[in-house]
């Protein structure tokens, strides 16, 4: 790669990492970039996980220093998504992502409406009376999607952690990056075993993702729930429109 190409990948990776930690949708930037760099869509989808893993591991460490998540929550929400991600990753080799994209675009459009009309839902932790199996099933299904395509999975996790799990946005964001780090580790391993990862390009992308993820974690802690809700409202709306237009 030329120096200009490296700089472009790092810059887009930074923006992606920043968005992913604050809200989600960063892969909607990086996957098209990797295709533009000459990778097949399937290889781009797999290679993107290198940067995603780096950004979430380091962001999780930063959130951990501020005691923004608990181990038992990580296991409760993370293990079902891990199992789902295994299925989704194996399916990523051959399944058509079109229908998943339609479903996710509709879901995050609904999420954008709730962000505007019900701000208290996102800014305060709440008691939840839902059966535990509902949360487990939701995380399992989200894990399938995350293993399959990754792009937009952060939105779904925030929706589940806030809407179903009762977390506020700051704590949900911290828990989200841990869950994504867990299942991305497994997904990336499966893609590597199938020879679908362009590791040199993935490492360059990871440099930008790492820096953007750290910046996003700092911003989330500094600004808190209200700013996170406002940013999330804009990002999910733009991402939903873009996903629908790309169908």
C-alpha cells in the first residue's frame, strides 16, 4: 500500500472506532472502504473484524477503569451473543445479507424515533421485569447478526441493553464494547481458519480503530448520557437511511 492509502485507512478507521464506541455503525464506513481497496465483500467483512476487536478491547479496558460494567453482566449478556455469533459467522460464508440488512434498518429507524420521543428511557437506569429468557434470546439473535455482518450490531446491542435490560446509555455503551469484544474474538478466529482475513490491511485499519475507540470512550465518560443520546439519534438515522439505500 502507498503512504496515502495507509493514511486513508487509518483516518477512516479512527472515525469508525469513535462512532462504534459511542453508538455503532462504524463498519458501514470501513467495509465499503476495504472493498474500495480491492478486497472481496466477504474478505472485507472478515478483515474488518481485526479493527473491531482492537477498538473494543481497548475501549473496554478504559471503561473498566471507571467501573462502568460488572463481570456478571458481561457473562449474562455476552455468552448468548457468543453462541449466536458462532452460527452467524459460519453463515457469513454463503448466506445473502440483504434480508438481514432490511430487518436491521427497520429496527434502528424505530430506535431513532424512541431516542427522540422517550429520552428518559435512554438516560436513566430502570428496573426490568422481563423474563431472563427474553434477554438471553435477544442477545443470541443479535450475536447471530454480529457474527454474520457486524455493521449496525452496536445499535442492536444498545437497543437490547437499554430497552430490554434497563441500562442507561453510558453503562450500556461500556457493556456493549465488552460483548462485542467477546464475540468478535470468536468470529475473527473462524474467519482466520477459513483464510478470509487480509491481516496486513486489517492491522493498519486496527491502528485507526484503536485510536478512535479510545477517543470515543473518553468522550462518552466526559459527556455522559444526554450527549450520547443526541449523537446516537443522528448516527442511527443516517445509518438506517444508508442501509436502505444500499439494498
